[in-house]
C-alpha cells in the first residue's frame, strides 16, 4: 500500500476485478499512496518499466519483458468470469468457438 498503483481507466473490466478483490480484503484504490490511471495495458507496462509504480496485469501482457518482476497477493487475481459473445448465424460464432478452444476454456 506504500506504492503507487497503476490501473486501467474507470469502466475497465480488469480494474473492476482488481477493485472488487481489494474491497473484499477491506481496501480500496485510495488505500495506496497514489493512483495513476492509464488507458491501455501497453502504457501500464511501460509505466511500470519506468519505475512509476506497480500494477495488476495479465501474465500475457508482461511475459518475456525484461525488467519486470512478478509477485502475487493471496486472494487477488485468482480467477474471473470470461464471456465470449457473437452474432447468431454468422461466421463470427465459428471464430469465437475457435478462440475459446485455443485459450482452453
């Protein structure tokens, strides 16, 4: 909590998950020393690389990036719901099904 936390903008699903987990533990974003809001994972990753703070990101966003350490906090970031939607009776449904199969859902 003594760190600057870098999060996505309000309305982001990732931010909502993080805030929900924080709240369940009795904390909020205001519990951190400072909060920085950015609009993309790439910007957040670059801000962390510049030493501006810590963040909560998907592992795929930082895999293979040198200079970033990973740490976990028990009770935060375990699992969450993931929805894939597509229009009925279109090619989109086939692509969505292929996507789900590739990520192992």
